C-alpha cells in the first residue's frame, strides 16, 4: 500500500519512525542500505529504506550513494532509487545533482525527475536554472514535468500559469500545464479547477495561453468527469476556442467510455465541428480497441449521424476481413460516401496483401476506379512534395495513436 501512496506519503510515515532512530555512522548506513536493497519486493524495500534514509544526515549521503551505485550492475532502480534521490535532494540538491550526473544513462533518466521534483519544492528558481544547464533533450523532457509537479505543491496556480504562459508553445509547456491542472483537480476538484482557468484575467500577459489551457483542462477532466467537461465546452461553444473544446471532450472521453462518448457526439448539431469530433474520436477508438469499435458499429442499425466515420470503419473492418469490409461499404446509400468507404477498404487490403486484393478487385470490376483514385492521389502528393513511401503510409497504413490525436 505504501508504494501506491507515492514516495512523498512514504516519507511522512518514515519521518515519525526516523525521529526515534539515531543517525547511523557511514559504515552502518552502508550495511543497512545494502541489506534493504537485497530484500525481495519493492514494498518491503520501501518499508526498510524510508526510516533509514530519513535518519541519515548530509554527511552520510555519499556512503549511501556508494551502495546504490553498486546495485546498478544488477539493474536496480524503481521506488528504492526514487526514495534515495528525494532524500538526497532534500538535504543537498547540488550535491545530489553532481552525483547523479555520473550515473549510467538509464539510472540518470530515472533519478532526475525525483531530483527536480524535490528541489522545486524548496527553490524552484535554482531548480529551473540547474535544468537549463542540462543539454540532453531527453533528460530535460522527463525532468521538466516533475519540476513543475514539485513547484505546484508549494506555489499558487497563478504563479505557475504566468511562468508557463511565457514559455514557447511546445510539448514541454503542454506537459507542464497538464501537471498543474491535475494538481488542482486533486486539491479542489475538477469543476473548480476548470472554473479557476475560466477566471484567469483577460490580459496580454496570458494571451492565447488561457484558451490553450482551457483545452488542456477540458481534455483531462473529460476522462474522469465528462459532465463537468461538457458543461465548460457548452458554455464556450460560441467562443473562438469552442470547436476545439468539443473535440477535446470527444477524443478524451472516448478513451474511457467510448460508447457513451460516441452517443454524446451524435447528439451534437450536424456541423463540421460535430463531424470532425466524430472522426477523431472514432479513429482513436479504433487505435485503442479496433474490435470493440467494429462491434459497436455493427450494432448501429441507423447510420444517420455517423456518415463522417463510414470510411474509417471500412478501413478498420478491412484489416480483419477485407472482402466483408468492401461488401459492407458497397451497401452505403450515399454514392460519394460509398465510393470513399469502398476505396479506403480496398486500399488497406492492397497495403496488406496486394496480390489477393488486385485479383479480387479485378473480378469485382473495381480495380480501374481504384487505380484512377491512386493516380489522383499521386498527383496531389507530388504537388505537396511527398515521396511514394510517405504517400502509401499516409493513404493506407495502419492508424497510429499519434494520428488519433
């Protein structure tokens, strides 16, 4: 249970135990830590290490680090390493950072988030400055969200919003926003966290950041409390960010309760916004659970409102049974939608089994039409500067999770 609570909660328990334990000598610390790390099971290790690490002062950290570094040969890491780094960083973050810098790369990447999370709780400015001096992009990528997480434990959200608003709009800023939104959701609840974002002042310092932040918040809340996310999206339907909020609800809710999410999207007004949200949500469902998405679609006797995803469904079905997918697509009443669905199913089949696809499509009298469509796509791709491999993957390859976003 202690592992589930996280290292911070483990230390709260350990502080009480450590307060009744005298500080061991460096040699005693080595022996005790070595014995704890040799104990099977992460939970058992955590229970032994927590009071022990809290009883070790700054002078004993080097001895403890020696033992941990010995364990790296066996691939040791996990909670035990995180506990040590958090304690070391709480005592002397500069010394901890210097020591971690000499570790093997996999252990560094595991340790740096704990270092910067802990450091940010006491001196976020120094932690940011230290992170800026690290050139490795992957280290920065895993450490920055942890730094923001630690900072969020001690600072008001307004301070963090203003800091994040000044950053370049990239993945780091987005991850930082997600961390703070989650922190606020845990502290004050999802609805209040969204209202806090809504209530941010309309001023140049925040600019478009507030709109982007609201999209981030709505997306996160939609996964656990879709009603709260829907309420915000509906309230901003006529705003410049309204379309994006509807889509954020759709593509995030569908990861938790896809049938309910699709039913809600279907009730929205028949606009380009609804059609795009439907496509993005169903594509994500296909990526995460293709068979579940196919089964749901098979239950829909009335396809009204689902026109925008017929081609996606045909492609998904073609990966299991291309002939059945094409026959299903040929039953679509709308000729334009029918043609697109048939062609997309055929493209998937051709991508996975060209010889079988060409033989069957030739017999069905569809090959010429598909060839014409491919020629048109080739012309468009050449105009855009895409090579043949990129065009083939874009047209008929499996949908990726990134594409679903």
